[in-house]
C-alpha cells in the first residue's frame, strides 16, 4: 500500500524523483526565454514555451520564509513535529517548498544560506531537504 505522505511520480516528474534518488537536484529551464523553474512541468510558466529541458541545480539556496510546525494531527506528520516547513530560493532562481533540518529553530533567519541534503523515505522516494550551509 502506498504511503499517503509520499508523492506519486508521473511521466513528467519521474526524472526529478530519479535525480533525487541519485542525490541530484533537477529543475527545468526554458530554452526559449532562459528562465529556470520549479515544480516540474512540460511548459515554461513565463512564456509558455514547450522547449524546456532538465538541468542539475547547484543545491545552494537561501531561506525565503518558514514556519515551525508544532502540531499536525495527520499521520505520519504527527510523529515528526516539530518540523520546519520552508520556502527557499534556489540560486538558479526558482522557489521551492521544502523542509529545513539540522538547525535550531531560533537560528533560522531570512536570507540564511542553505544547501540541499537528502532524506530517504522509501526505495522509490528520496526527498530534497535543506540544511544550513555553515553546517555542511
């Protein structure tokens, strides 16, 4: 039985999840306008071109915003609280929803430099999470 908290890759997102399993953070870039974007989709959200391609991101980001989640009654999140739900700005440009780990909550700061790390959830799914660059 599939876990309800894990993504279900489809034809468009499977390369992203394959990259994560290989510890590679993949994003898409539009060949028409040059914009990098995330979440994976088969057209550019800026110019609507379908001339897009996968590329490996550097894994570096800055913290844009976050919330410390102290209560979440939905399994399995109820066993993970407290955790940090965050939006990060990848240096390539896109924003990404993720978790920040390995950092005291009171140390979180807007603009904090982060690096990607990996949390293995199953044989098929490895999630990108971020940690402070100073701890890397």
